[in-house]
């Protein structure tokens, strides 16, 4: 059978698919993290603007 795993995909294709899946998950995590940091920065800015009116 060699490098094939019964489902008709070679080891290289599996590694390629796993790498893509990890890349997509990593990109999604990065976007969520960036958005959270941006929201926190905006919230801090708004609260610092609101202090004189309190």
C-alpha cells in the first residue's frame, strides 16, 4: 500500500490539508484577537473622554 492510507489520499495531501486547517484556525484566532484589542482600546478612549463629565 505504501504512503496511502486507505482513503485514497497520500500522506503529503493529508499534511497539506492539516496545515491549511491550522492556518485557517490561526488566522481566525488572530482576527478575533485583533478585534478584541481594538474594542478594548476604543472603550478606554471613550471612558477617558467621559471622566470630565462625571
